[in-house]
């Protein structure tokens, strides 16, 4: 059983690698960013409440996030394992997750930490394009990982590609700051817990994948 967290700065390739691992292991990749963007799209009360945080690149309040995660990983498809992408993002969330897993009698098996520099993160996020189909949200890069069939369409589902509203230079800068102050402390947190698997992220997508597979011991 694999219960995995993807950790790394924005742009490190968590989403890309979570999808690859998901196909390989047959367990869902759970992206909190995707969950929240879908909620905003549905224009529910909750969606309206969280939209302002996402637009500003701020973290959504813990009560909302913890509940969304505990419900999602209790769904049928996630009972055989899960890959979390975008959660936890600070020590408070990590402690909540420990509690959620304990209550469910489950254990965290691996925290995959993908390391890249801030300069590389900026290059990747400013060229990122995502599938506009909220059920897919496959991630591409205009230069490093363009779609193979049509430059403006998703290879997987054929929908148009778009740029995320928060992938603008100012919001990216702010999100990177939030990462350094809030999320980076999780590296030590999980290293001490003995579950950190560190991989070099500044190499091709396929080489990062190979490194992750080796680090987890699949
Ligand atoms: P994250 O989920 O960590 O924010 P993504 O998986 O969305 O990162 O990747 C960010 C951008 O970088 C996307 O445009 C993606 O296509 C591209 N990318 C991902 N992995 C690599 C890599 N190893 N080399 C170059 N570009 C990459
Ligand atoms: P990124 O990691 O590139 O900033 P995500 O797609 O993971 O983008 O998340 C987009 C936005 O959703 C975040 O800026 C934040 O507002 C919200 N969000 C996602 N995950 C969390 C989380 N674990 N805790 C609080 N807010 C979150
Ligand atoms: Zn798609």
C-alpha cells in the first residue's frame, strides 16, 4: 500500500509526477488545487468563499482544507492508496493529516521531495499551460513539455489549454514566498519522521520519474 505526499516548490513537477505515479500504481492523485478550482467553478457557497484566497495566492483556512482532504481520501478509489499533491502545506496541516490518518488506521508511506531552484520554478510556472477540462487538468509547458498533437489542445482529452489565473509573475512570486515560509519546514518534519525521499527535479520528466520510482522502491 502506498500513501504518498508530493512535496516541492510550485513548478517542481508534483502534479506531473503525481499523474505518472497514479497510472503506475493505480491509485488516485489528489490535488488540492484542482479540488478547490473545481469547487470555485461550480459556484457553490464554499467556492465563493475560497475564490478570494486562491486569486490572491493565499492559503485557504485550515478547517476547509482538512475537511476536504479527509473526505477525499475516504472515498472508495483512495482506500487502496493515494498520492497527495498540494497538501499538507504547513506544519499545522501536517499535524492534521497525522491525526486524520491515525483515526482512519492508515499510515503515510513516502514523502517525495522534488528539489528545484526558485529560478527554475519561475521559468516553469510562467510557461505552464493546463487543460481547461476540470476533470483532467493535465499540465504542459510551452517549451519544456508541449502537447504532441496540437499545440493548443490537451493530448489526453482534446480540450483547449489555458493559463491559470494565478500563474502571473506577481502571484507566482507571492506563492513562492509562501512556500519558503510555510511549506519548506515540512522537509525537516518528514525527514525526522524517516519517510522523506529526496530527488533532483532539474532533469527531464522521465528521469525525475525514474528517480522517484527508485527512491520509493516500487
Ligand atoms: P507543480 O505541480 O509542482 O506546481 P507541475 O507538474 O504543474 O508542477 O509542473 C510545472 C510546469 O513545469 C508545467 O508546465 C510542467 O509541464 C513543467 N515540468 C514539469 N516537470 C518538468 C521537468 N522535469 N522539466 C521541465 N519542465 C517540467
Ligand atoms: P500552487 O501550488 O502552484 O500554488 P495549487 O494548484 O496547488 O497551486 O493551489 C492553488 C491555490 O489553492 C493555492 O494558492 C491556495 O490558495 C489553494 N490551496 C491549494 N492547496 C492548499 C492547501 N493545502 N492549503 C491551503 N490552500 C491551498
Ligand atoms: Zn485534458
